[in-house]
C-alpha cells in the first residue's frame, strides 16, 4: 500500500501485518481528523507510549509522567501512537 503525503512525497508500506510497528496515525490526514495532542509539561494519566507530533519519535511514559520536549527534535507536543489503522467512513 502507499499514501500520498501532503508535501507531495509518497509513503510506501512494505510491512506485512505481522511485521507492523507502532507509529503515528496517517489516515485520515490530520487536516480531516486531528489526533489528540498533549503538550510538554502535561502529565500522563496512565502508562502510555506516545509519538512526537513532528518527527514521530516514540517514547514510553509512566503513570503521572511530566511530558518533556522531544529528545530528537525538541518539539513540544505528543500524540498517542497507533499500531494498526482502523478504517472508517469519513462521510460521517
């Protein structure tokens, strides 16, 4: 499968379902359905794996962890990671 990115690049998925790894949600595009974002300094309510909203770096956080800026790109917002895409009707 492939996905046309908003910057014109093409993302191609080479993984079988068994090989898929966690990452950021790309379908639907954020312009249609923005994912929940957590800002640096906010505390997590439970142990969770989050991805940087800019570079996609994944990090595990414990319960009541204060979110830092991303250690890879210094961005200040995080979003829940996904491991699989659940397709839904966007006309709803």
